[in-house]
C-alpha cells in the first residue's frame, strides 16, 4: 500500500486531511489533537515524543487515512 502522506507531513495536516486518523492518535494516548506543536511535528517526531513505535504508528495512520469508511480498528 502506498502511503497517502509523506515523511514531512505534519500530524496537524494528517488529522485535518484525514479526520479518521484522530481515532489512532487518541487510541495511542497522544495529545496531538489541539496541540500547538502538532503543526510542526511529523509522525517521526510524534512517535519519538510519545515513546511509540514509529513504524506501527505510521502503519495505523496510513490504514486509517486509506480507509474508505473512515473507521479503522487497527
């Protein structure tokens, strides 16, 4: 599966463009929703700050963004 976003896309842009990704963010205990730093942090930055596995987070965000129903249970 080709990623709908690249490595430079910020968390803010991901959540705005693909609102279904917000579920992934919340499920991972991240506080990116409404955070002023989200407009600067990439997925890599956010994973590092929240001590999450970057690959797993990226895959979950990509799956949610690619979801036609807008709901991702991953």
